[in-house]
C-alpha cells in the first residue's frame, strides 16, 4: 500500500503549475545525477571523495530558486545538488567529477570544489565551516559597494561546532551584512548523531547573535522556497542577516567510503516515506497539474540529461602533463 504524503496547504499558495513543474524536474535531476555519480564512482570514473546529496533535494531546489540572478552562493562539499539547482551546466559538472579538461575548473577542483562565477556559484568548500566567513565578506562587499545582492551560505549541522560559525554570525550581525545562513540539518555530522553533539537547538544559537532564525521542514520544497523568499526580502531591504535551519535527511552515508554502521535501516526507510519528490509529484497529480504520462516524460528528460552528461565527460580528454604547473602563479606583466 502506498503511503499518502501531504504537504502543508500554506506552502502551496505562491508557485504556479509551471514553477512546480520546474521544481519537480530539478529535484528528479538532482536525484538521478547523484545516483549516476555513485555508479561512476564504483566504476572508477570518479576518484577521491564523493559526498552524495540524495534525499536533500528539496533544500537545494527550494532555496536556490528563491534567489535572484545577482545573488551569490557559497556552500559545503556536498555541492552537486546546489550547483545543478543554480543552473550550472550538468555536462561540465560531470566532467569536473571525472577530472577532465572540460570540467568547470578544468578537472582541477573535483567533487568538493565546484565553481561557476557566471552563475554566482562561488564554490563548494571542503573545510567544514571555512566558507562562512567568506559569505560574510561577500555580504560586506555588497553593502560597501551599495550593490543590491546577497550571499546565500549553505552548510551542514556539523559546522555549528566550529569557531567560524560563531565568528561569522557575530560579524554578519555587527556589520548588517546581507547574508542568508542556510543550515542543512541532516541529523548527522559524519557518523555522529547531531542530538549527541549539541545541547541546544541551532536557531537559538543564531538568535543569540541578534538575527531572525527559523527552523523549517527541509523535506518540503515549497516551504523551503517560501521561507527562503522571506529571507531574501529581509536581506535585500537592508535588515542584515537571516538564519534558516532546514531539517532534512541524507539517504546515503556521509561519503561513498561510509559503511553506515551508525544508523538503522528502519530510520532511513521512515524518511524515504517523506520523500520530497514523491510529495510534490502527488500534490501535482491531485490538483490536475500532472498525470502519469507527464511524470514519465520528466523521468525520460532527466535520464537523457544525465546520460548526456556522462557521455560528455567520457569524451572530454584528461589534462596533459604539460598543464601540471599551470594556474600556480600569475603571469608577469610589464606594469
């Protein structure tokens, strides 16, 4: 028997059927892209670390679609989904994961360091919490230059125990910087259950630094979208930073190297019953916005896009040895 999944009515008021269709397509794209990267990792096409985003798609799609074109993003190393939701080219993302010359950084960055300045996507960062001060700097630059843009800083619950978390929030509030701090709380910092590592709730920590702080359902793409829109309006009006904790769940381990011995399979299955893609699909079908044929078309288009990305990456050459010392120093000038 299929479990009925409902989304809060208040979260349904804004986006129309076209935008809901975009959300559904993007979430399915993120899901299939991650599944495919897992396959490519086991085949040796992708090397190094690989941290999958499976299960957290509503956070990326809801939050990134709430931004404006001029806004900037910095995020953590589980960054494929964020890049795709921002509209970064899936072909070039896959080529970067393959370590090929047609990747976003010519194959030099890999999975944890996706970067596309044309989309305002200013990097995934491998050092936990190290990018939070960078987001404050981006916000400060926007305020000092009197530019109407903000920085969205996405990080995991594991960052909350780091000193940079507190330093960044404090400075953002002191300087009234337009920064949205977006914490994806997937309940585990690597293999440690979050409830066993912090004695209070995350939004209480943020509120102590004199900024609005809310906790939302990160498995509901429309709630994420609506709440992030509020944050965008707050920051763009010159009211300083805003904090969002999105409660979500990753279906896979911390990385592909994680044997997942710290949580029960029953827990994972319970969260799969709240799956964001299934919830939105059901919502659209109940309201006549989508039928089975329409859903199958979404799946076909997504599968083709992901297969095309793999083919593109496979066809891209590896960097030659003559590039080994490239990009280490700026070329001297006559000035």
